[in-house]
C-alpha cells in the first residue's frame, strides 16, 4: 500500500480511508493509498507553521539552491516518476518523460532564479523626515490543491513559487493521482529542504476543506473545476484567506480566411487531443471563416484520423486513455447528446470496445452556440467547429463563454492578429499556434476560469505580501502623517 502522507519530513501511511488507484489503460488496480485523516491534516499544518520562521529566514540564494537541486533530482528520478504518472493517468510515456517532466524541472529552475530577484520597490522619502521601505514578505503557511490531469506539473506549479517566496506549504494532490506528489516531497527532502517546509496530505474534497478551514493557512491555491474553486472560495471567506484559482477553460480558436489551413489543422488537432484533451487550455471550440470552412473541416477530420490512440507504454502512442472509464463515459455522453441535438460527427465519436478508458479524437460541426457541447468543459479529445462571417462575429463567439483561460487566432495578417487579440477575454492568446507555454510567462484566466497566475515571476509575487516599513529620522520630530506631500 502506498503511503498517503509526507509530514514533517517523514513519509508514512495516513489513517483516513484507503483509496484504490486504477490504471486507466487496463482497468487494473495498481495500488492503494492510505489517505489523510482530519487530525493528520492538522498535523501537516502544525509542521508547516513550525517550519515557517526558519524557511522564511533563509536567504533567497539558499532557497534557490534547494530548488535547483530538486530540479536535478527530478530529472535523475525520471524513470520512477514516469512509471507512477503513466500508471495513474494513462498519459503516454514519451509525453511525460520527454515533455512534462523536463518542463517541471525547468519550472523549478525558473522559480529558483525568481527567488533571487524578489525585491520590494526600494526606499523613498515620501513624508518629510521619514524613509519608507516596501518589502516583499512571504505569507506563511499556504495550501496547494491540485487536479489529476498533470499531477507532477501541477504540484510543481503549487510548490515552486510558494517555496521560492519563503512560504511553507501543505500540498493536496487529486485523490486518483497522489503518488508523484509524495515522491516529489521525498526528493525535496533529499535536495535539502528542511522538514515541515513541504508537506503532502492525500485525499479528496474533505481533506481539501480541512485545509481551507484551518485558520493558520494564509492562502489556498486551487487548480480544478469551477465547482471546487467556488467551494474553496466560500470556505476561505470564513477565515479571510487569500485564494488563487485556476479553474478550467473552453478555449476558442479563430481561423480567418487568410490562415495557413494545413498548419492550423495540424496544430489544432494536437491542441484538441494532447493529454487526451484533458487540458484546461485545450482547443475546444474552433470558429472558421465561412469561405474556408469546408476545407478546414476536411483537413481537421483527416488530421484527427491520424492521431495514434494507443497504450501509454508504446513509444509511438500520441494519446492514451482518458483518466477513467467514468470520465470517458461522461465525455461520450456530451458527444451523444450533441449529435442527438443536431450536430454532425466528422471524426471519432464512437466508443471503442475492449478494456481501458480510450476515446477517439472527435470532430463535430453544426452544434448550436448555446449547446452544452459548446458551452461546457468536456475535458476529452473533442473539437467543435463553427463558422463566422465577420471579425466582430468571431470575437463575439469567442467571448460567448463563462470561461476565459486560453484562445488562439489563426491568420497570416499581423494587423488582424493585433486587432483581434486585445478583444478576446482570455489569459492567453496565441497567434498561429495553440498550447505552448513557458516558465517565464504567466498562466491564468479571467471570468469563470478564475484569477491568479501560475508560472512566471507574477506567480511568485502572488505568494507574497508587501510590507511597508517606515522609519522616522528624528525621534522627537512631530509627525505629519495626514498632510499631503
Ligand atoms: P476537481 O475540481 O474535481 O478537483 C481538483 C482538486 O480540488 C482535487 O484535488 C480535489 O480533491 C479538490 N477539491 C474538489 N472539491 C473540493 C472542495 N469542495 N474543497 C476543497 N478541495 C476540493 O478537478 P479535477 O477533476 O481534478 O481536474 C479537472 C479540472 O481542473 C478541470 O475543470 C480543468 O480545466 C481544471 N484545470 C485547470 C487548470 C488551470 O490552470 N486553469 C489546469 C489543470 C486543470
């Protein structure tokens, strides 16, 4: 049985309910994990609170050294981490080993650098006889709550900026994908992270809520569904906590008449199907100018047919199964209802026989703009293609969504890209691509996709608070605090 706790530097079994971990490629049980009880969540916060003064007092350079060592250890541990992650998520070996894992290491190296450039905005004399210093301070104990779609990367996005800024953290991975987070904590201990600075508690919403309700937790950062985000925000209000919410998406792609259609079809197929579409920035709604709609439909259907759906441990596999058969059935339900409501299937959409939570890349046209397949997050390899006549219509369709995380524009006219990008309500707008991210660039949404940035120096700032230290020059000087300068 896998141990479900890493508290105060020690990995041990939790005394909460045990959870079965299922391989989505086969349906076999790969492990069980002993999850945290409420008392163990409290113990994890105890450890994080006790470790906070010491970690906050470390110099930025010392904190950076630990994060750099952890990045190296992640790479050294690639084989074991890949094994855990592939067994729990069904993502292809090559995708994780050659993509997500090196990216997680790069994130940590970025945050190590960022720790060393964390500075307040200098000193100034804003009132006669005083000098003010604006200093960035860590918040204290933070809680990170992560989803199952990118377990290791999401764990790194939670711990990297929090630790770089001098906070201590209690991390809660998703209940179906907990083992890489425990291993990450063990590697962090080997990298020299003091006991108690990074703690992991496994479990579901009840364990998440126990963290949110602990008054000593200063901030909760959650990546998950809008429902989870709202529940966390509501509970956080009872103890006035800061929240940081990364909540899903329904990314539009606007393909203009002058776009390179072959390039768009290839990249959008990848963007709709990468990680079997279980990606909050996935291309889910493409809108194409009517003049090229038929051509793009044909090219997309052809590209989708070429995606190699297969066992995650085969090197040639592009996409593996979805995370569970329950989730796969939910995705197929969306597709079935869309077709019943009048949409046309252009590729995929047929439930495969045999074991495993597989689902084919699926292309639909002719869905109504207010249909659930266009408005709700499906979280599977499903792309819905609609059309537009004018630029204004394209922008209106893109923005007609409760979400606002990612988007893309496809055109060979730079003026079109520059005109349209600022009109789209989204945290990221790609031009002639869809999906790439960089450690230096902030990731986060607007509207129902939440608020707060992951990655980049902005993420590190979100885990800090500015303290104003105001120093009086002469002890007996009369103060003029309310007089404008
Ligand atoms: P989920 O909302 O079911 O769970 C996410 C995490 O929140 C899990 O750890 C879960 O245990 C916890 N949780 C759920 N309800 C909670 C509650 N009431 N209180 C406290 N914690 C709670 O989401 P999921 O199914 O694991 O992940 C898929 C979702 O995550 C999708 O909506 C996806 O778009 C979103 N996501 C967003 C981003 C982003 O950066 N915006 C990235 C990845 C995934």
